[in-house]
C-alpha cells in the first residue's frame, strides 16, 4: 500500500485558479531543498500529475480498496 497526498479545490473553482495553484505547487516541489526535506521525512517523493491523472488515480484506488473493504466487511463505528 502506498501513501499519497494531494491538493483539492472546491467544485467550481475557476480553471485559471487551478492552473496557478498547480504551477506554483509544482515549482515548490521542484526545489532541491524541499525534495531533500520530503525525502528525509520518510522517503516522500513528489509525483506531479495533471488533474485528470490524479482523478483517475483516485477512482482506481477507490475501486480497489472499496472492493477490499466490502470483502472483509469493514465498518465505520
């Protein structure tokens, strides 16, 4: 199992705002000192994707782990 982090914005956020946030975040993630800090914090590596690729990843994991949760009968108390 792989742990990942992502940024989300409310539905209806203008495309220009999403593009700016993505560009600025990608610039920060490319900084050598930030890469080193993330790596030292448990081997975190940045995985920069498009919004569409990220959405596909979420759908894929939802399908995979949703099936697993149903198989084992896990419940939220």
